C-alpha cells in the first residue's frame, strides 16, 4: 500500500492492515499526527478537538481509545 502525505510525498512500505493498524504505523514509525475524522455535513471534519495535535502526536493509547469510542470512518493526517 502507498499513501500520499500532505506534501504530496509518497510514504511507502505501509503494511496492509486494518485502518487502526495503518494509523498506528503512521504515528509510531513515521511520526505523523493522525486524528479521527468523518464528522460534519460532508463527513470529513475532525470528530475530536485537534489543534493540540498540530504540535504533539497522539499516543497509541489515545488512537486506540478513539477507534473504540468513535469508530471513525476516516483518519486525518496533520
């Protein structure tokens, strides 16, 4: 699987996992800050307060908790 980041750069060697597995890989291996999304009228808005994650990546425990409590349809990369 290949993912394109916000700078239009390819992030390669992402294992084909469930969405949470991909998020945990992006967060842990590549240090990307990822947040749950899928809210709002167009189902693209963040579903948590996200500004703090512009400068600090969420912990793996936070990511797992968001998956459990929100079951997001999308994950955003900040």
